[in-house]
C-alpha cells in the first residue's frame, strides 16, 4: 500500500527527495521535508568558493542566512572543524530540521537559531569572518515556479519581492554591520540577476566584487569583501 502511494505521488511530480525524505549534499545525507527546499548541486559552488576564499581555517566565525535543511552550514562545519558556524532561519520548524541533521551527522561545531535574517544579533558587534546565503530570489510571476520540483517547494524559501531582489538587497546592506574588516559576503542568486547584485555590492561599499558561474555556465554566485 505504501509503495502504491509513493508511485502515485511520484507520478504527479512529487520530487524523489520528498518521497524518501533525504537528499545528499556535499556527500552528506540530509533529512528534507516539504518545509525545506531541496539542496541543489549548484549550491555546492557556494561551499567551494567559501573554502577557497579562506586563508586560515582556524577559529573562524561564519554565518549562514536562511539555512533550510542546513546544507551549507553543515558542509562548511564538516570542512572547518576548528571553526564555528551559525545558521539562522525565520521558520522554527526548519531550524529544528537543520538541528536534527547536525545531530544525525555528529557535526557539533554548528548551531541553528530562529531569526529574521540578523534580528538575533547585536548590530554594534562585528562577529563574522564570512556571511553566506542562498536567499529567496525568484520573482512571484516567474514561470519556473510552475514546472519541476519547485512546484512543491515552500514558496517563502523561493519568492522575494522587487523582482526577486528584496532579500538580497537587505542582506547586502546589513551584512557590513556584522562582518569583520575584510570579511567576505557570498550570495547565491538567479542567473539573470548578477549585474544587479554586483551593483548592490558596489553601492554598499564592498570591495573585490565578482560573480562566478555554476556547472551550467550560468552566473550564480556573487561575492565581495567588507572594507571596514
């Protein structure tokens, strides 16, 4: 009976990851549910870039904004065992899933908290060596929302106002108040948004602003460095 139900759900397009409640990311088996986005291979580029930008891997403090199942946080924590990773999400149930994944994987140098982006942090303290994020960046009228796996993923993890740039702009604007001097901000975005995102970085006084491509050769991640 259960197999029949699974086949029926798959036939209507429900992603396999939701059917089996698991998706691998960075060789880590993660529990996922329809409360979280499904981790994507393209996001592994963000992890790769983060590790490349780090000179000294000891005693770093890294913030992951919008954790979902915890994929980015857990991958970085695995690769940086002597550093501290903090992941935040506005959804309490998502925070619980990410926390459970850290327990399942026995990764102890990562902590997850409920927060509306930076709301749990004190603005006067520049805590972080690096801030990373795969925020919502899809416009609400984007036709891609009607096809494939995204039809079943949580809309609040996908959609952002102002043509998909509202949350990205907020993160770029506020991150400089929480980054240490020369700290890195790394953001995943839509392939058509790279020029606009770079302009936001420059406008808010980040240095060394660049965009890199994903496995398909599409602009996917923009990063820059805090000046002070």
